[in-house]
């Protein structure tokens, strides 16, 4: 019983270490996404687009209200006349002010259509901003995971080189003892050179991957990137994925497809085209405007014949009226406009149907790829466990001279290749998870990030 209690302590210690490392890895991925969003040019551009769409929507509403315009001026006029040898000079100052209120009573629903289209455009821009930022996050996560995977491969290749170097040293010792031949030594030296070549290539690829990641982050070359153990990585969106995946897999056509943001945008385009077609058909009907104008005129006249002066004048007038405008002949411009908008509607309808099929195919492929990757990852982990046991026993047999260099090298190489496979499948798993969450409509931006739709 005493031994049992003592054994619980290291178990809890291991669990604590594992949870701490997993949480740290979670925070690192979260950190890299927040860093990218804080420096991204895309966020700035999307904020401007959202502001522009909002102002356009307000302008469309304002056209329903009357407009008020003011105008005024001041004019000086000087005239001279000869009358019986006497010069008569007249100077006149004119001042005027106009205030005009106009209200288009009926415009064949043009303003109503503009308001509806403005609302559609605003929602379209909101959805587009969401899609662009989600795609940016997925691309950023992909570049970051690629960078970390290459770092892990560099670490694995370094260990493989060290293992080969140890085998080379042991082989040389066995050569001195007469157990191995010079061919055995050459065989191991070839493996060492190959490992050095592979490590050099991986190091070069790591530098390129880092530059691509920094470019996506809009960061300087000396930016410090977070580090973590790739095999203990838990993405910040893992819990949401685990919670929703089974329901999504069973009900994505019924519950998720119509709420997909790409489908929403295609639907918005279709609705906007329908409204434009409806509006073009109303081009045959007249328009009616109501106008009220208030006019103030003031004049001061100075007539100088000798020293005589003129008089002032004030004029105030009000006018109002209705104006009916009806285009009865426009050389087939209106019929052609209707035909063009009808074609645009058919194009939008076709794009909607095609987009719907494309999204359906992408979702089914993403689910299938994720499930296939899970099978491959499980098999790779099992193979890694077996390979590590194989290497352990192979080393023992090699020390006793019961195993050839080639057989030991094959065991070592297979073990490190199995580690590379596990890391690669893990990276693919996290990317498939992010893409599936994207199709679910899950917001991949961390809660603390400032994004346009929040």
C-alpha cells in the first residue's frame, strides 16, 4: 500500500508536466495568430472596406428624404446715359438668395432598390471580410506549422547524424578487433555523409520557411518566434473541433451548408441581380418630382444726375410644382438594359448553383481527408513505437556482432522516418481541423483579436 501511494506522485507530476506543455503550445499558436492579425495589412484594408460599405448604406437611406439647396449672389451694374448734354449715371446693386427643397415622390422604386442593394452589399462586404481573414489565419497557421515541422525534421536529422556517427565509431572499434571489415566502415561513412547532406538541405529549407512566415506576419527578420515541442502541440481550436465535428459530419447539409459564408455571398449576389432586373423593368414608367422654391431679391439703385439718388427694392417669391418625366423613346436602351440584367441574373444563378456544388465537394473532401489522416497518424504512431523497440534490440545485437551495419542502419533510418511521418500527419491533422472549422462557420480569430465583424 505504501508503494502504491508513492507511485501516485510521479504519475501526477507527469500529468502536470504534460498539461503545462500542452497549454503552452496552445498559447504559442494563439500568440502567432494574434501577432499576425495585429500587423496584417488585410485587417486594415477590411476595416476600410467595412466603413465604406456602411457609409454607402447610409447614403442610400438619405435619398428617401427631401433635399435642401441654398444659392445666392451679389451683382453690381453701372450705366451712363446722355440726355441733352447731361450725363446720367446709374449704379445698381443686386442681391439674391434662393432656398429650394426638392422631393422625388415617385422614382419607380429606384431608391428602395438602392437601399435593398446597399444592405446586401454591406452584408456581402461583412461576409467577404470574414472569409478573407479566415483564409489569412489558415494560411498563417499552415506556414507556422510548416516552419515548426521543418524545425522538428532538423532536430530528427541531427539525432540521426549523431546516431550514425556513434555507429561509425563502434564499427571502427570492431574493425580494429577484427570483427568488421573495411567495407562495413565505408557503408557507415556513406550513411553519415548522406545524413550531413540531408541536414544541410533541411537547414536551408528552414531559412526559407522562416522568411515566408515572417513575410506573412509582416515582421522584421529578427522577430523572435515562439517555440514548442511539436509532438505536444494542442491548437487553440481543438476543443471546439472535438465538440462540433461529429454533429457536422452527420448534419452538415441540413444545418451548416446554407449558413456557409461563401454560400451567403453567392446568395447575396443572386438577390442583388434579381433586384437590379426588377428595377430595369420599371424603366418604362414615369417619374414624379415635387419642388418648392423660396426666392429673396434685394436691389439698391443709385441714380446720379447731379446729386439725385434712386430707391431700394425688395422682392420675395415662392413657387412650387409637380414635374412628371416620362421617357417614351430611347432607341431600345431600356429593352436592352432589361435583356442584359436578365443575362446577369442567369449568370448569378448559375454561379450560385456551381458554388454550392463546389462547397459540397470541398466539405466532403475535407471530412474524408481528415478521417484518412487520422488512420494514417494512428498507424504511424504504432510504427514509431515498434521501430524504437527494434532499434533498441538491434543495437544490443550489433554490440555482440550478431547484426550487420546495414541492418542496424536500416532500423535507425526507419525509426527517424517514422518520427518524420508522425510529425507530418500531425501538421496535416491540425490544418484539416482548421479548414473543417472554417466550413462550419467557426471564427478562427482568437477572442482577443480586433476584427472588422466584431
